[in-house]
């Protein structure tokens, strides 16, 4: 869907701010619920802000820590989220056994101490088991607070790579102008992608810090910048070089792993709207729209933590400059909290309807705790209304646009002999990264797999699905299954039942209970 130029909305923004939400939705002419939409959250590990609350210092506390994560994932799945951006590299520390950096202290209370299990592997398994994607969120340029530096010990960057670190305010940062900084960050991401079945690598803070004018890289500039170079342009090129290097390395390893980042929410000043000095390109040298045009990024999650004319025209600008890639704006739902800006829920609702009507790829929420805590009723609204039906993440067809072959019936299998488990033969393609499966159900036959309300289970890792056959029998339920590859391409459907359309059966809404059984209400 082609976006409407942002200037068309100049008179519309002010009106939308004060009109009732139902009228706003009609104005935006929202269509049927989308079958493809990015529905993501940032799940923060730093200081246990979202997870974990329990420190893993014994077997009992380790299991409690795991259970906390599972509860979060269950809540997100119940509200039809499909993507989790899990903070994996925190501040020069990580949540998996690394050869390069120490354990993050949020896991045990002590930097460098193992929690007794691999949290990243556990999170991947549990996220995939629920039919969601997991992207490893990598905080790139910031290292750690000056006060924490001594706790980092031998694996800390000040010990292992002191020449890369620069003190800026109360924090150490990597110096993007030094070529070895790109080498180091490539190794960090390479380690994650090589060892783990992540669906994406997500960069946070891949930019110069706030107050960049005083960042201590004068010596680097004098030594390494071309003669006569403009410092701002040189800095932008430094960040872009890091992005390009990692993108190329990740896709050489695993071509299906999506690379994304969360740039500052306003790319640059617009002709009619000023960013008021805070934007990605000019304030922190982050040329994110260029990354889309050059094909060294798959997804952007711009941090759009504002409203009104600070939100709508800049959201439209991101979509206009998407260059065929995905843009899913990050929404600052923390601003709903009374201790923040105490926004009314309607402010976020208007943004959601606008983004969907304008055809952006989806939404991301900062942070997951504000979703699962149901601040101002935001979780209830998403679960019951805006995300009433499941959705698949958008396909990245520039990575691969060939769908896998469809599944097939098991040899000798009769359509009425499924019992309590639907089974099918796996798709026979040798797809890079393998294939998963999507299950659809409907009282109509054949099942229309283009409709979001028919999607029952997504990204199933195995060619089977357990269900309660009583509900399916009473409601004359039909099933269909498709294969989906790691880039999001979906096969044609295998219709698993061939019953005629049922009659005299009340139209009820299908949902999957926490037990995984199909039920109606």
C-alpha cells in the first residue's frame, strides 16, 4: 500500500487529536484485520527492568527466573504478538555464554557470573514453541557506566580492547571512527548468529551518543578521516560502515536472519515540521533511511515516543522512504504511566489506527512490562480489539521470494482419521533454515487461508498439531495447513478435511486456549 505524503495530513493531525476514536478509525478507512503485521515488543534485561526479577543463584531461583520469562511470553502470545526483541547484549555484557564478553549482572546480581543455564537458548526455544520470533537485541556503541567499569574484570572492554573505548559523560562508549570497532561488533553478532537459531539481529544505539558535539573522537578524526572531510559526514559514514559490515557477515552466515535497528524517531527535519534539534541523521549521525535504500537493513523500528505533529508527519516520512523494506514504528507506551506523561489510552489508539491505515509494517512497544502490566488498559485493548486475530510477521521477499512446496498427506491416511492430532508430511524443500507450518481452521470448506481470523497456529516447528477433537466435531471444523520458510514465504495450502459447509451451526469465534486445545466462545 503506497503511503500518503505527510503534507496531506497537515490539517488532519490537529482534528484527529480531539475526535472520538471510532470517528478517527472511520476517517482512516481501516480495512479487514491484516494477516501480515509486525507485532513486537522490546523485552529489556538491563537492571531487570522487564526480566528477570529473580536472580538465578540456586536451582530454585533459576527455575523461577525461567518461569518469569515463560509468563511474559504466554501473555504476549495470548494477545497475538508475534515478535520479541530480547536484550541479548546489554552494556558490554551478554545473556549467553560468550567467548568475548562477560555475563550480564541482571541474571545473578554479579557481572561475570553464570546463572547455571543459557538464557538465550532457553528464550529461543520457548518463543519458537509459542509460534513467535525472537530477535537478539544488541546494544552496540555504549559499553557501561564508569562506576561499573571495575566490575567488568578481564572480559570487560577496558581490559580486552582499551583503545576502542571513549569516556563520554558517565559512560564508556566504543569509538565508531576506529575500524576495529566494526571488527569487534561483527564478532559479537557473528557469535550470536553462528551459535543460536535467532530470527533476527536488532541494533540499539547504533549511533553517536547524545551530546555528540563533545564526544571525544578528535584524535581519531585527525588520524583517520580523509583530508578536508566534513566531520558530521565522516561520522555518518562510520556508523554506516559498521551496519554494512554486520549485515554482510550475518547474511553470509544465515541469509534468512533479519537485520534491524531502532533509530531516533525523527530521521531529519521535514519541509513543514522541525525535529527541534533531535533527529537521527543530524544529531547522532545515524543515516537509517540510507540503510534501507542501500539494502543493508531489513527492518526499522524507529523510536517514535511522541505524539501529534511530532508523530504523524514523521511516521509518514518513514513509510515514504522505506524503499520496499519494513518499517514498524516503536510506540512509547511507557508514556501512558502516571509517573511518566500520563497519556490517555486514546493517544496510542489513534497512532495504531494511523499506522495500520497508512500501510506500515506493524508496531513495536517500549517496553514489554507496560504491555503485560496492562497500563491504562492497553493490553486489554490490543488483545480484544486491535490484535483480535493472529498475524504473521511480514515476509522479507528481497532475501528470498520463492515459497516452499506445500505439505502433503501421510501415505494411506484418511481425512477422517486424525483423532486428536493433525499430522501431515513435511514440505520436501531443502530450504535454508528449514520450514515451519501455519494451521488454519474454518467452518467453511475449503478453508480460506488469506483471512487472519482463520489462523489458529503459526510457525509450528513440527508437522503436527494436537487439539481437542470434540470442538472440531461439534462445529464441523475444517483445517488447512501451509509451509512457511524463514524469510516468510508461504506455500499453497493443503486442505486437511473435505467436508461440505456445515449448516445450522452458530457462527462462533475460534481461539486457542492456554492448553493448546481449540475451543470456541
